[in-house]
């Protein structure tokens, strides 16, 4: 990621990334399907953790509460990563291809959350909507967390976005 | 679109599309930036109509009500297009590149709606959330409308999805 930040994502080749990481190009492609994927390493683990949180939510939790459990579960993950996340996001925001990949990841995450909610007996419409609301909350909270001059944590921003969402939905 | 449906999107070349439409390839590219874009012709006009509806919503309409006005404004557009929309969606669903383009369009639409809400004096967080909820409602309603055996119109499905969204947000 230092390479992407210093020289620009477009100008950095897979050969250079692999070299910096002490890998051959062949090994690189065993770990990542392409150059874009490096920036999204770990997203599969995050998704698994979120799905597990939905599965483990109390049986009487509402669909939205179960989806929120997924966001609360991963809030901790971001704790020490603010400077890293800022640099990473600046790279993504500067490149439409990377923004596309990011949107794909979030769309896939939304489908997985909706599926986990369905497994809890939630109707399809409500599962889809709860998952989409959780993704909207996550995106907004993440943006606010990145730029927060007061350095409040991700959990604070997730809860604050949920509060706003409820008030918007009700009005 | 008949070409995409009959031979498959991947197998259809720009030359073939242009020929069928009575255009040269050069003229084709004056109208569409690429092969994908043909399927999203008209999306700019829809976006403009939706933004206008937000701008024209009553001054005392809530952010969500103003965003819903955008969906109600375009519901009419879909009336005669169900068979066409079904064929179009089947092509998109069969191709990851087209799904990516669709997601990009919806993301851009969400940004435009949020911007129009901001112009009404809505705070940034609430504008973003109301726009994202409107997009979630639109996606769900469109899917339900496409497959509705009872042939109920788009407006019915938009309102039904809104009702579900409110109940999920409240629970």
C-alpha cells in the first residue's frame, strides 16, 4: 500500500508489489486475483465475522438489531487502523476501478447479511432491507470515523448513524 | 437488446449493434461510451427527473418523503415496460460487468439524490441516509415488480417496500 500511496495505484505494477512483499508474481496471484484485490485483503474475514454475529444474535433480536450486531462485532477491528484506513481510502477514492471493486464488496456483503437474516426466519423483503440499512450505516459511519477530528471510535459512529437512520425513517 | 438476448451479451460486438440500429461504429460511440452503456440509455433522464421531484417536493416534506417523491415521479415510466425490463434485467444478471455498471449507476443516483436533499437544507448524514434508503426501496420494489404474477404497478411496490422499510427501522 505504500507503493500505491507513493507512486499512485495506476503506476504500480504487480511485479513491484510482489517484490516489496518478498513474493514472486506467481505467488502473488495465488493470494490475490489481481492488483485491486490487495487493497481488499481481509474483507472475506470481515464478512465471515459479520455473518457469524448475525447468526449468534439473540433469537428475539429484530432484523435490524441482528444486522447491527454484525457492525458492532467488527467495530473493534478498526480501532488501531485509522491512519492506515485513511491512506487506503484516499487511494480508493482516487481511482474509479477501485471504487467499483469496493462497491462490489459491499454488495456481496449485503447479500450475505440478508442471507444470514433469512436463516433466522426473517422474510426476504425485510432481510434485504435490514441488510441494506446496515450497509448504509456502515458506509456513513466509516466515512465519519475516518475524518473525525475528535478521534471517537467506530462504535460511536455506527450508533450515531443508526440513530440518524431511525429518525429519517420515522419522519 | 434483441441481439444481447438472442446471442448473449458477450458474443455481441459493437459493429453488430451499430448495424442493427442503422449506425456506423463511429456514430455509436458518439452516443454510447461503450457496449455496456446501451443497456443504461435513459438512466441520465431518469436521474434528472428524480432530482427535479426532490427539488419540487413540498417545503415541509421530510427527507425521506422528498426522496420518495423521486421514486413516485418515475413509477409511471415503468408502466408499459415490464416485458422489456424483464429481458433487460436477465441480460444484466447474467453478466458481472453489467451488474457492476448497474451498481455504479445506482451509486451515482444516490449521490445526486443526497445532493438534492442537501440543497433543501437537510444535514449531510440525513441526506445520505434518506438517499440510500430510497435506493434500497427502489431496488427491492423493482425486483418485486419484475416478478409480480399479479401485475401490480411500480407505485404499489414502491409503497409496499417503504412500509416494510419503516417497520424494519422501527423494530
